[in-house]
C-alpha cells in the first residue's frame, strides 16, 4: 500500500513527473509499465511523453523519431498511372524537395507546376494532356483550394491508362486534409507526408540534411559558413518549437516554414562570398528583421 506522505504530493506537483522516480513504498519495486499505469491515474497529461520514453527505452530511438523524408524511395514505388499525393502539414513545404529531386533525375526542364485556384482547372488539364505522351512531370499544388474542380481531377486520373501513357509521366498532387478531396483518388494513389520534425535535435538534423556539400565548396569561407549555418538552423528550430506553447511562445501563431530558412541559407552563402569580412549586422537584419521578422505583426513577438 502506497503511503500518503509529502513525497507523493511533491511528485504530483512536479513539472516532469514521468522523469522523476516514484516515491518509495512498502511494496515491491514497480516495473516501467506499472509506473505508466500510476502516471495514467495521477498525471494523465504526461502520458504521451512517458510512453515515448518507454518505447525509446525498450525498442530504440528509431521507433520514436520519424525517418528523414525519402522522396526517391517513394518515387521508385510509383507508376506512370498512379498519382503521387503530398498530404500537407503545417510548417512543411515539399515543393523545394521535389524540384531538387527532379534535377537529380534529369526532369528539371520537363517539370510543370501550377497552384490550383479559381479558373486554374482548364490550364491544369491542358498541362496534364501535354505531359501524358511526352513523359513529363506535372505538379498540381494546393488541390484543397479548388474543391469545385475535384470531380474533374478524379475523372482525369481515372482515364489515365498505362498503355497510352509514357512510362516517365508522373502526376504530383499537394493537398491539405480536406473533405472535398476525392476518396477514390486517395485510395488509388501513393500518399506521402513530410511532417515537420519534432524537437530541436530532429529539426536541426532535418535542416542539415537539405544542404549538400557543394553549398560549402562554393564558398571561400567554408569553416565560417558551417558555424553560421548551425546558428541559423538552431534559430529556425527554436522559433518553430515555440509554437508548441501557444500564447506563451507567440502571441500570434505564425507559419514559419522551410521557405524562410531556405532564403536565409542562400543569403548567408551570398554574403560570405561577396564580402571579405563577415557582415554580421547585415545577416542579423536580413534574417531577424526581414525574412522571419517581416512576417511578425505583434510588436512583442518582433522583439
């Protein structure tokens, strides 16, 4: 029987009870799973991080952290008559990765992209019709913004037959979760999602995976560039993680994403190539005041 003393009150009131040992009691020591049951009864709000720690301890970190987004692996499983659908999530932008992947496969000049919206349906149909026999890639972005055209998209995809289609043809779609997106299209497509990494460590690692060695080789100051890039990726990860805390993190929820980081990364390399001395003030202003700070509308958030 557990003793009702001050130790339990202290454990219950702690900020991270799932990381603290349970107070001593007269019974046999509890197993890790039994501790989860106690936590579920007394501090249910900490069950999720506790279960993550439990799985990581039993099975390893690979079962708690999503693997890096591998577009090549998904492409190898695709077919010319099977659409590839990106399920969009906040803070993730798969288009840059897709363009880079198209360059590595030699399809940079055969890639056509259009953002769907009012009046864009006929243009999208014409692009698909021209790419089908030629073996091009067509990217239809933001399908959820054109709900009235979704039946036409569904019919067009159903009419794509492998025997009448070039083997290199691919239809890429991006869409946020929407009730208007055709269910049959989801069922018959190859679905992918690139969720933003969770945690500072995973976020920084994901940002570095998007940078190749040529980025450093083209700069006359590769050592300084690596250090500044780490600071930039840490800053990007930090402002994204602050969104977890609601109004304590940002007064207004901002959609900081990979596009903001990507333009800062390009500017960082450009400034280091053009100037003999590192222009710290200019870099700080471009990233903090313009690229990221320019989207801030609350004066307290811009501090």
